[in-house]
C-alpha cells in the first residue's frame, strides 16, 4: 500500500488529496481517501499528505514515523527570519576545537528538509571531522593547484592559484582557513536535478549552522579541485559516479560581525 488511513480520526475532508502534487490520492466528497489506481505509482514521498492533515490520520507506508510535530509557538517572526538571512556571514576564522558531532549531524538531518527536484534528496555527506582531516583535504587541493600552476592553465590564472599555493607553503591556509571541520555534499552525476539539490542542501546547512551559532563558509577551491582532479574525490571517499555538490567549512566562530554589510537592492524586472 501507499498509505494507511485511520478511519476513526480521518475527517474525510480531502485535504490530503488536494495537496498531493501528483494526484496520487483519490477522494470523493465525504469519503475516505484511497491511493489512485494508476497515479499512486508516481508518489515522490514528499509527505505533504501526512503533514497537511489536522488529525494526523494518514501515514505513508514508506516511513516508520508519521507526522513530525511542529511547535507553532516557536514559529520565527518575519523579522527574526530577516535577521538570520541578513546576519549570516561567511566565517573564515574558527576556534580550534571542532563543533560537536551530534550537533552537526542534527544540522545535516535538517538538510533533508531542503527542496529537491522530485523530492529525490540525492545528497550524501562526507564530513572531515577535525583539523587534521581538513588539512589532508586542503593538501590535496593544493596538489591540484600546483599542477595547474605548473601547466600554466587559464584556470590557474583566473583563480590566482599561484598566490594561494605560495600562501599555503608559507603556512597560510586560504583554502580551508584552518577550519576544524568540513562538510562535503556529493550528488550522483545523473539524476533529476542533482547539482541544484546539492547547492540547496549546502545552503540549508549554512543557514542552519548560522541559526545554531556555528560559523560556516563555502569551500569553493575544494569544489573547483574536485571538478578537475579525481584524486580529490577519492581522498574524500565520494562514491563512484558522484560529483561534489558543494562544501562548507564549519566551526565555532572566532570573530563577530557587529552589523550586516551594505548590499545593493535586488535587480528586479516585473514582467
Ligand atoms: C559557490 C561559492 C564558493 C565560495 N568559495 C569560497 C572560498 O573558497 N573561500 C572563501 O573564503 N569564501 C568562499 N565563498 C564565500 C563568498 O566569498 C561569500 O559568500 C561572499 O563574499 C559574500 O559574503 P557573505 O557570505 O558573508 O555574505 C564562496 C561562496 C560561494 C557561494
């Protein structure tokens, strides 16, 4: 079966059928909802049918749990959301002690709530959990950079790789910023929208980290290295056929921002 209805609590209001994006639920006024003969095969397990029911009457058979309660009294105000979005900054200075692994695992679990094409949620994570592991990743990136510099590639010039390598050799890590943790998202090379899903998941993690008081910063040089050098993917243990979706340095912030920086207004045309 696709889902189970508790006939005692079902109000026969058809909300579950109305909210299903793929029309998988059949419902006639006053009746119990039922899986659609043909379309139920299209179910993407988004769980909207579960979440919309005010009575918790529907469970998707795919999952062990039903509704996940939301405490409405904790709903952030528009101002609080704005504060989070304006106040998040890329953090490039970290305290040496890595963040708590359980806390980070919880933040990574939250990324399962990020939107993804067809709700495919194709993102997997590799976490370098301490400064030594992050250092090994940075070294692999520098190995790739060195080769690009020696070959005098256009990319080496465009990304100023020579300077980054020189700094690294002089003890300044501009690649991973001496972060004590690194979360790397990987996605299957083929799929519905894997690259978008990876970027969105990393963005969810970045915002969740900001909300939890952790510092985070995209590790763009790692992403570039992984696109060009399979050795980087191998070091990370990224599964065969997967590509990097994004990477985030993580740690307890060693700096505070007193305010938000200026930003121009959005470039909008109303069609
Ligand atoms: C795809 C991507 C790659 C990035 N790569 C790096 C990076 O390698 N190193 C770094 O210090 N910042 C990196 N950043 C952070 C940007 O520089 C930063 O988001 C931008 O300057 C705006 O600052 P803010 O995030 O504090 O608002 C990256 C950001 C994105 C979205």
